[in-house]
């Protein structure tokens, strides 16, 4: 039972490069989320999705893009990487709130450094 | 808008004592869920406990219980008989059930258990 899988786990990017963080879940969850966590801080929502084809911005969407073409996958794209995007990125998934939605599963995190 | 407030940046507790981590929230939505997560130094997000806004009883999971006071909009986590392995960051989070599916986190409390 894989749960939520994020790749890569670690990555160093140069300023101006682009990359995609992959997130896949095998639990048929409707909801998926991307967060970033800066050192010593809490989690800030970047983007989220309530189903395939539907995405919405969170608190800190600038510099990122997402897509949700399937239920399983929710990739996060970083365009023109900047040092301010150095962070740990977490993907999460769940069922809708209420009913079976009482557990939100997180991936192990992706450590990204922009130099 | 949803907001989660954790007013204790850090706490030190003697091993085997009980500890209460504070969490207050603000929402105008009638139905919502409250979550607590533990983040050890290794970085993963570990789900601890969930409370639905319409649940009649406070949630319990082993040594964890949630002191839910709906009128005060508080959802404090109680850890009984603390152990050295409880040393970690603890995050409170909230998600509404209808039309506002963002999962919003507080800033966290760093708990240190003293032998």
C-alpha cells in the first residue's frame, strides 16, 4: 500500500531553472494538496484540487503551477526557480471532509534548494 | 476565512506528565474538521487525531485526546503520560466541509520532553 508518493526526495536547482515535483496517490482520493514548509515554520498551502480537472490557489501560489488530469496525479511545477522557493514541499491527499475524510495522508516531503 | 492559532511556540514538559497543546480556530462554516499532526525531527507528518464539528464526544486515540470546546472555538490536544518520543513539532489544522476545502495549518508548537 504505497499511499502518497512524492518524487524527487531531494533536488538542487539553479536560479532560473524549472522543474516538476511529482505526487501520486493510490487511494482514489478526490482531494489533493501541495504545501511548502520553510525552516522552523508551519505549512503554507500552495495549490489544492478537489478532483480531476479542478485546481485552486492557496495562500502562496506565485511561482508555481499545477494540473490534475487524473485522480491519482497532482504535479507541482516550479517555473524560473528563485532562492525564495528553497523549502520542503509536501503533497497530501484525502476524501472530502466528513464521512471518510477524517484522515489526510501526507507524502514524505521533497527537499528543494535553489542556488 | 479560516484561521488557526497556536499560541505556544515551545513547551518543556517532564517525562510521564500530561501536556496540553492549545489550538483555537476561526471559521463561519457550520461543518468542519479539526486535525492534529506530529512532525518529528525526521520531517514526516504523522496524523494523530481528528474531531468533526458535529461529533458529540471528544476524540481519543490511545494517549491522545482532543478537548473540543465548540462555543470557544478551541481544539486542544492532550497527551497523557508523555514519553521522550513525543518530542516533536505539533500542528493543529482545520478544514471546512462545504465549499472551502482548504486545509489550513497553525504555526505549530515545539514540544520537548525532559527526562
